[in-house]
C-alpha cells in the first residue's frame, strides 16, 4: 500500500478523489524511542549519550484520523534539536509528555503509547482529513509547522503559543514526521513552496518559524532596519535562518561560528562581520562554576571592533549556558537578549547588574503561532528566505543524522528522506527555482539546482 501512495505522489496525481481512494495501510515505518529504554543512559554523562543506541526504525500502527486532523504521506522530514533531546531522554523522557497529554481526553489518549514517533518537520501529501476539515483535501502538497494547540481556553486567543494546552508536535505529541505517515492537526498545514524539492521544503518548518517569531515578530525582538544583531551558531539550523532575516530586514548580523569553514559559509550567505570563536579562543567559563568576565569584555571589544563601536541591539540566543552570560554583557544599553533554546545547558548564569542597570531585557520565545509560521512559510514560498539544507539521509539512517546534529558536525539543516526515494524530486515551479538556484544550494557546496 505504501508503494501505491508513493507512486501516486511521484506520478504527479493531483485529483483529490484518486488520493481519497488510495487504501491507507494498517501500519507504517517510523523512527521511535521506547518507553522501556528511557533509563538506558542513567548515570552516563550527557556528552556521552549516543542517540544511535536509543533510536529505532519500527513498524507502528496507523492512528485513526480524528476531528480537525489530517493524515499526511511524508515525503521528507528533518532533524531538529528536540529530536536529540528526545533520543537522549533529556531533560526528561518525552513519555511524560505523552502520558500527560493522554489524560486529556479520549482522542488524545491515542498519543500515550510505549513508543514515541519523533519528528517536528515534514513535507508531503494529504491522504485523509477528519470531520470538520475544509481548508485541506487529499492530494494537497503541504508542509507542517509543529504547533499543536487546543484553543479551548481564552489565554491562547491573542497568541496561540500562550494556550495552556500548547504542545510541540513530534516532541510533546506522538505520530511525528520522521516516518512514512504523520498525524497532524489540520491547522498545522501550510502550502508547500512549489520551487523546492521535498527535502528542501521539509527542513524549514520548525527553524524558520522559530526565527521569525524570535527576531521579527512583536512577540520576539521586533527587529528593525539598522539594528545590529549578534547571532550565535550562525551556520547552524537556527543561525542560518537568523542571518537571512537580519540581512533581508536591513539589519547588520554579527555571526559567531566555530570553524573557518563555517565562517566562510556565513560570508557566502552575505554576512560581512564574522567571529570564529574557536580560532579566537573565546571561552566564557574559567571552570564549571566560574564565569570569565574578562572574556565577556574581550568578546564585547571584538564586536565593537567589527561594528565600528556599536554594541548589539539584539542578541539571538540559543546555546544557553555556555554563552548566556556573555550575551547579557555585550547587548547594548536598552538592548534585547532573545532566547529560544539552551542546547549547551538549561541552567544559565549572568551578572544581573549588566541587565538591570543598563535597562536590557531578556525575552523568551518558543516556536511560533500559526500566523507567524504562515508568514515565515510565505517568505520561503516567495523566494525571500531560503532553505539551508546541507545533507539528507534516508529514513533508515535517521539515527546517524541525529548523531551528527548532536555532535554539531553539520551545517544548516539536516534532512531525512521518508517516502521520497531520492533527492531532487517534487519541484513544480522551475522558473522560480532557476532564479534562486545559488541561494538554495548555498549550504551544499558542489551541488547544482
């Protein structure tokens, strides 16, 4: 049955009736972690936890499609850092999320399983929609954002990210995108950009939306023309999009990277001000417990040297513990430190004098609401923001892909081919692709588009 679905997609079938008539298999291949293995890394230092030991490629039962939901044939997906956290069971095993969700109502109970299908990105084709869905139909080519929200309480109706039942699909819910099929709420779906391949389209959903909210939205830093923006990890998944938003928005990015190769990549992306933190020896902790304030000062001096004396109006934070003290210190008076993650550790340390006395502010952001995700996807569809895919793996190689992201051995985004048998498929708008070929392939040196 899965071959029939793949053949229909690859054959260019577009008739909704044809897709609606395709049989849905009783099970499908999916990347999972297992509840009975969630203690496998107990006593192991975090740095030594290997996701290749915990990730499985299983055949799992196909979930029933409920009201307001859609079942999608997944052509491609991508690896995000939440997949790493799920695979190493940090900060807690994700089965705690699934149990809590499963207690909510009978429909949510489907998510409480002894396995967790991971993945918070996808591109694919709608196979089925549940009762009450009118905006999407079988055969629609889609990408998905990862906000799963109930909106039965008033708190979320100004900003859905504030809903008390807000969750990240594929991390705090089951049936994620690293699989042949995925179950989503229909309001997670967005049109697939027609000039991209399946794997390119799949890689932007989570990071692009996250960066849009973090930098552009009034819910984040509200970046404006002329701002100086310090971007940590500028060649990685989040940073590669942040660099684009800064450049397209008339700001000046100061890109922090960790190797000469990544520095060159940031420059090819258009950044002129680049700091290789490894080559310049920046280390912001004297030991495990003692921040190095002198290094904060040296780092701030280096930024001013590059900018002609300007401190960052905005610091784009996501490494967390390793960098947060420096981020607070170097932001300008009245500046903003906007943070969406803590990949180097969740316990941050900073000198509060440099926050309160200099009237700086820390803003926490988490993914994006539907409107922000839609606007971010629209920028991709119009060719203003481009995917930063560096490499794709096949579904059975997902554990290796997650291991690479865990080790920071990647640039940009890492994709996963699910039902797509090879890279390069799925493009419909070849003229738009031709105009943006260089930017689309920027993170894949030596490739052609």
